[in-house]
């Protein structure tokens, strides 16, 4: 590590200084000059709430321990070198650099501590401590200056570009390009009316675009989920799935062309907490080098509450589960797509609203995007359905999107695309 650059950034970038100086441990420098210089810097900041400049830092050398004053020339040389070092990184890069340095130090200490207590700890405790290391630095912010137009524009562009397509043109338009990387999207539908169907298509379209996708099932077995996914890729009915040779050929071609990665993991309902779910993401990365670009949870209501929530009522549990699930998106910078039950009364409704979300209004409060899947008898006969945007933080809500839907083939698409593929006969107005 170039410690002169580290100190240069720390002492001259106010945003970096106030975000990280309290987290730095002087022992990490492994050098008396750098460690003692940082001690002087930190002491000054605690008294004056700012970083010392070049001249002030030279004056602070008078506060060095007696035995170190004899080595003052080395301190002066180091400080001079720090302030002569050219700033070669932008502020966003600096945040990344400092986070990595501090996390590496924490991990080094963690490894040493763990090595000294082998046999007296468990895997879950180890994973919990590793998550704490990650969370310690995410997010860290002193706010953003709204008058820093260049940086704000850059941030906005990054956020709009960091989206994963839903595979449906009109839905992408409603969501500014698709699922947002720090957002949670919830699909609402009555029992047996398309929640898992929609989530399966979310996985298909994500993989079609080459994105790594993790599908966590809390209802269907891995075998059932995989059968549905392969049916979607092949656009095949259950009867057509018997032709294993043709299905294998089609799926292999899909995987080769898309260069897609995907994992399906099954846990029985109400046995997996959000904390354990995050453990799955981390273990997949550590053990298999698999890092999802999209997380799909089938479905929200079947996650288990955290230990501290077991005695609270269901609506509070679900609100906290939704909040914790959204936090995964923030910490790992990935979109989360899940589903929730609609109320029993919604079965007879043509149009669904936020009021039809079952059990907990907290799910509506926390979610970034909520959409409902609805289908009346006439639409069912014509393989049509409606996606209704009930809530959208980033764009207009309240719009309705007509889609083509074929449950037998697990096929969901725009009506226009279904017509082009020959699944629907175009309708013409004379």
C-alpha cells in the first residue's frame, strides 16, 4: 500500500477524512513514523473537528513522545512527501480504496483471532463476524453536495445504468430500464395466480441478458424450479419436456449464447431467515466464485423472522423481513425480486391495489416497486394478463401493461413479441 497517498487523500479530502478517520487503527501501518503521525492527526481532529494542514502537522510534532522526537527528521520527511504526493484518484475511487484497506485490516485481525480459537467457534459465528466486517463500512457517507453538479450527474447516470431488464419492453420503460441494483421489487398476486411464474421469467430474462442469477425457493423444490426454468428456455409444455434430447440441445444453446450463470437453492418455508439468506450469497461467492447480479426470492411471506422477532405479530415480522431483504440489495448492490400474497378477497377482483397486499402494510412502505398480476376469465381464454404498477419510487405508478401469458409453457412476454413469434394472432381495427 502507498501510505503517502493514503495520508494525502485522508488529510486533503474532507469527505474521506470524516467518513474514515475514526475507523483507522494506528497498528495497521506497521511503522512507528506513520502510526504516530496518524495519532497526532486523530488527536487534532477530536479537538478541532478538522484535519490538520501541512504547517499545523509540523507544529504537532512537538507533541511526539520524547523518544520519538530524536527521530523528528524522519517525521518531517514523511509529512513533506505526503503533501507533495499527487492526487491521482477521484472521490468515488477513494471511498473504494479506503473501504478495501480497512476491511483488509479487519479481516487480517479476524483471521488471527479465529486461528487462536479453532475448535471453540462455529461456522455460523465466523460468517456472522465476516458480515459485521462488511457492514461496518457500507454505506458510509457525509452526504452529497447538490451544487457539485458534475458529480451529481455522474451519480445519477450510474444509477440509471445499473439496471437489469425485466424482459418486457413496456415494463422496462415504467421502471427506467428494469430492476434497480439497490431496490426490492415485489410482485403481488392471489394464491396460484402467477407469483412463481413471474419470478421464473425474471430469472430467464436476467440470464438471457448474461446476468448471474440466484433463485432461492421457499416453496417449490429445486427439481420443480429447474423443470420450470428449462420449460421456459425451451418454450415447451410438460408433455414436450419428455423429449430430453431436444430439450438438452435447446438449453445448452441458450447457456452457450447467453454465457449465463444461475443457481437454484431450496429451503423449506419459514426455515430461512434473511441473515441466513445473506450467508448463502456469501458462501456461494467464497466457495464457488458465484456472485449474483440478481437475487430472486420465492417468496417473501415464507421467509422466517429474525430471532428477536419471533414473539412479535405477523405484520411486524413481515415488515422487518422486507426491510432486511432490501438491506441485502443495498449492501451487495444487487436488485432483489420477490413476491407476496394478495388477500383472499382479491380473487374476485379485476383490478388490484396496494390494499390487496396481505398481512402487512409494512411491505408496501418498504418496497421500491410493487406490481400486481391480474387476469380475468376473458383474458385467461386469450392468454392475456395485466401487470399493474402499484408503487414505483423512481417513476410513475398506476399504469397498466398488457402481457401475453402461457402458464403451460412458462412463457411471459410483451403482446407484440408474442404476435411476432406466432403465439398470438394480431388483432386489427377496421
